C-alpha cells in the first residue's frame, strides 16, 4: 500500500513538473489585463500579481492535503489499535 501511494505521488509530481509553463500561467484574463494596462516600469508588477494568484491558488489545496495527511495517519493508528484489541480478544478466547 505504501508503495502504491508513493508511486501515485511520484506520478503526480512528474506531471506537475512537466507542466510548469501551464502552472505559471494562472488566471490568463487577469494577467493579460494587467500586461496591457501596465507602463514600462510596471512589468515587475504583472509578474508579482501572477505570483500572488498562484499563492492564492495553492494555499487551500496545500491546507487540504495537510489535513488529509493527518486524518489518514490518525485513522491508521485507530485501525491498528482496533486490530490489536481484536487480536487480544481472540487470544483470550482461545486460552
């Protein structure tokens, strides 16, 4: 099971890395609007706006992944404790 999860995560990471150009181009309408209305000195502003959009895009998903990870760990620990209790019950019954 751990190997399968690791393979899925590696696959997702490879897909993300190979599509970096598409990921950086978030919110095309906002970016195009800023780039057409910006003066010569404001090009850095457009890049910063795009970075801010990416930050706002990633934060909720990152938070959901962290919560999911801890939820998964807690459920695994609970399942392991239940299995151990069931094993002890069977062992006592078989005595």
